[in-house]
């Protein structure tokens, strides 16, 4: 199979999957889904090592610190606010309880 046909097949498959997922409503509000995605990225960067003094390690540390500012700043307050807002929604509370309350 040539490359163009493979690409077209993949594109059709991805389009079909995105339409199917759009038809299936998520049990979580969009603001909760957005928080979960951002917080997972934050937690990923928090788990990255950043020791050392070589130029590459210093550059990596600066990248990680910038990433903490982008993805982690404000998440403690956002998590607390979402928990207050959705305290009567067991599905949301179950998902939000997966995250540490203090990461900043």
C-alpha cells in the first residue's frame, strides 16, 4: 500500500474516532476535564529530574521551571475551587481526589 493511501486511511480513522467521541457526552464538566489535563501535565514535569550543572542540565532545569510556572501555577486554588463547586457530584469528586492538594 502506498504512503498516500495509508495517510488517507489514518485520516479517515482519526476523523471517525473524533466524531464518535464527540457524540458520547463526558460525565465530567469541561472545566474539570481541562483541569485534569493541565494537572497531569504539571505532575509529569514535577516528576522530571533536574539535577546537575552541565549546560544541558541547566537548560533542562530552566525548561522545567518554566513548565512549572505554565502548568502548575494556580492549580492548588483551582483544585480547591472545583472541589467546592462539585462537592455534590460523586463522579467529579472521585476524579479530583486523585490529585495532591498542595503542589505549589
